[in-house]
C-alpha cells in the first residue's frame, strides 16, 4: 500500500545558512578543488567591489600554515552600525543572511560582480570558523563565527588609523572533499583582476612555502594584451577603445599578430564570461562590419569579392572585452555568459565608432589587417574544399570514414569507450595486444603531426595524421582555431553572412576518453605537446569537458623474487632499489613503448584498475594560450626564456 504518512511534519524549512550547508553545490558549483577556491573568490570579490567604487587600491591574500586563508583590503570597511530591520549589526547581517549586502540598493556600488548577495555569507556557512576584522570610524571591530553562526558579538576595540576589512576563515573539512589551497590557482585569478582593475595592487602570499607574488598593472588591459601577445609578432600597437553610454562602461583592446589563432577574452564586471554573451556578439558584429566597410571604401575588396566573414577577420586576433554595468544578467549562478540584450547593440555601436576612427587615422595598419583577413578567407575556402575532399573520399570508401589504421573497439557506446593515440606502429603492436578490445581502441600515428601553431587551417586539414584523428573522434573541429576558452561547441551564426561556421559537435564524440600514449623521452614529449596544441586550438571542448588524458608509462621495471615492480621516474626507481634486496634483482629501462611487452603495457598503462593516467585540465585559457604560443610558435627567444626559467622545476606541464 502507498505510504500515507506524508504530511506537514515531513516538510522541513531550512533557516539561515542551512540551505548552503545542506546543498553547497547549488551555491559554489561543487565541493571539490574549484568549490574550495570559489569561497575565497567570493570574499575577494567584495574587496574588488570596493576597488571598482574607488575606495580600495590594495588587496592581500594569505594562505596560512593552519589551512586557513585571509583576504585583507584597505576599503571602507563593512558597516558595523545597527541594521534597522534585522535589529543587529550590519556586519553580522551580511555574514549570516543570504541575499544581504550593499549591492541591491542605490548608491553603495555602481557596479558589482557579486549581485546574488550570497558571497561572504556563503563562505561563512561553509567554513569551520571565520573571523572578521573591520577598521572603520577610527576603531577596530571584530566578530567570530563557527559553521556560519556567530559565537561572539561585534566587539569594538582599540583606536586605529585607516579603514578596511580583514577576513580569515578555515574551510569546513566535513563539507569539502579537499581543504588544501593551491597558491597558483589563487594567484592566477589575482593576476587577472590586477589587469582588469588597472592600478590596484594584489599580493598573494603562502606562509607554507614562503612564496609571494605581487601584481599591479597601471596599464590595465593594455598591459594584459601585451602579455598575451608576448610570444607572438604583433602587427601594430594595441587599439584601446574606451567609452560609456546609458550607465554602461565599455573597454576594449585589440591587437592583431602574424599567427593564425584567435584569442578573445571577455569580462562583465570583472567576471570572466568564458561562454561569451551579448558583449562578445556586439564586438564581433562591429569588427566584421568595420573591416568590410573599410576594405570596400579603400578598394581592397572589389565589387565581385564576397564579404569577409567573422572568422576571416578574427584570424590572428587577440582581443579583450570588458564591460561594467549596474544590473548584469548572467546565465546561471556560475556567471559564464552575459545575457543583457541592450549590451549587444551598445558594444556594437561604441566599438564600431571607435574602430572606424582608428582605421581612418592608421591607414597602413588598417590595410595590413584587411589583407590578413583576405588571406584568411582564401585559406578557409581552401580548407573547406580540403574537408569536402576528405568527406568525399570517406564516402567512396563505403565505410563510416574511419581511418584504416584505426584498431577500433567493439563497444558502440561512447561513454565506455577509450581511444589510445600511440606513437608509431612499433607501439601499436604491444598496445593492440595489451588492450581490452571490448572498449579500447588504438590509433597509431606515423611520426610527428603538423605543428598547428605555425600553419593555417587548409594546411592543417591536408595533414594525413590530423585527418585520421578527426575521423576517429568524429566531432569535427573548431574552424576558427580559437584559444578563448568558449569552445564554440555548437554551430554559431556568423555575424556578417549568417553561415554556420562552428563545425565542432561534442555530441558526436566516439570515445569518452582520448588518451595520449607516447614514449617517455624527448621525442615522445614533443609529440604529446603537438597533440595537446592541436586539441587546445581546434578541439578545445574535449579538454574543457575532461575527455583528454595523458598515459604514464613506466621508465623502469625491476624484477625481484618473482615479482615485477615499475617506476615512472628516476626518483621512484631509486626508492625501489633502496627498499628491495639486491640479491637476485634485475632492472630494465624501457627505451620506448615498442620495447614493452603487451602484459607490461596493459598492467602499467592501459588496464583501468592498475594504470596511472593524468587528466588534462584547462583552468586558465589565457595562460594556456601563452604557453602554447611560446612553446610552439615561430619566435625563438620567448621559448628560450621559458625553458631557462622552468627547466629545473617542470616534470610535466599542466594546462
């Protein structure tokens, strides 16, 4: 019989911060590494809001040895006077009540990133303890909370000079999967904020290691674009456009270079809108229109010539778009896409006017940009013909267009299937013998694939090994070859022609894991970097969605007493040799995957229960763009500097 006990007593009302503690992922995305750092960013955002309002120019973040973290600013300080409705100090209200803050009314903040109002209260709810110190009205005020609840009153202390807020908290280990803060993760965000605030000083310090970084860029996003293009050859000085209309501030900086990829970063109220939004659409529309108009007016585009497409004019483009507005509408709590419709037309108009003026004042550079776009158009037309030829050949072959060298798996369900991309036929032998053919496929490559950082799309699509990878995965590619982190996973309307230009379709991916398995030597590392460059530039959603892995084959096998031990590194080898008896011991160093027998390769590198593989992640698209440009681009000097700076510390590079 149905349970008839359901009644009012089963209805639970979550009070105060209970909802955050009960369902933290609803407020911070998850309770893993990202969610842990998100609660720090919520506090930092409050300090940045003070910066945007013009009251704060120094923010310090400290990771303490006890696992807590502090955020200290010299802003106005959180108000401590009594709140009229709540009948308790405002300081306590903002730490214990969701949707409470100075960003909902008029006058406190013109613009703010933390519009949901759950910021510091959310951090408080998810902390084992939190202590806040406010310098305001000539005095120091303090209060302590434990798991979201105040355990002391707001206490007025000694007289002090200056103003500001210092928040120190320790994340709750009962809520988070990990409570270990990562210095580099926090530093990356602070460096980005330093560029976007243009002059504010951000200090990140780690008491556990003594490491400290200070970021301050008076040039703002102009300095940012110079850093992004430091490993490229720019065609001109940065084009810096700043304008305001209808209480919306628009700042854009543009610089073309002689490489072939687009990098567009977009921000709304300093929040990285990784999925773009209306401000990006407005910018792209203006850029395409102005370049076409200038080309027509100057006779560079003839009457018979087709208009340049959005992809054509973004070839070799680096751009940063930053808008600040009072009431941004983000798609979801994660705030990765701006939805304000009015911003599209506003950015379109302001950028169009500013860019058209710049073109008229800089005819030499403007003509160079138009000519580069025309070359990109010709290359893209050639690439389309090349892609059509590949499709036609596949159709004539009668199959699904899969490469003949692919040793496919029997499973048809992509969610359980894996593809190992291996180095040459010699590695394919043991890989084929060691795989589980039910769900593991093998694709051997012949030598090194083309360096996509140095070639246009038509040349890239003409490379047979890249054709095999594209055919095996089934997704197609992002034809723009972007490095902006938005992925463009779905077909996108081109701003000037209405064509569908986004060729990549993640839903057609044939394998849930794409595992790069190369030799543990210099050549293997180079092949791995070439593949990662290709995936980052032309299949970036594979990385963003966690489908790309790097296999970790061992360097050594040590046999002792009928057992075999494996070591990934020289350090692991030395540790094993120190632990194992010397008598009857035999050690072998693998020179490559081709020298491993199928059993060794299966046990150490392919069998899910015993192997070690590393997921390739993308925490910072801008930093990854710089690294790939440095390592694989045409300029030698930045690459030499990078190697000199990191040779001692780098074992494997994470992107």
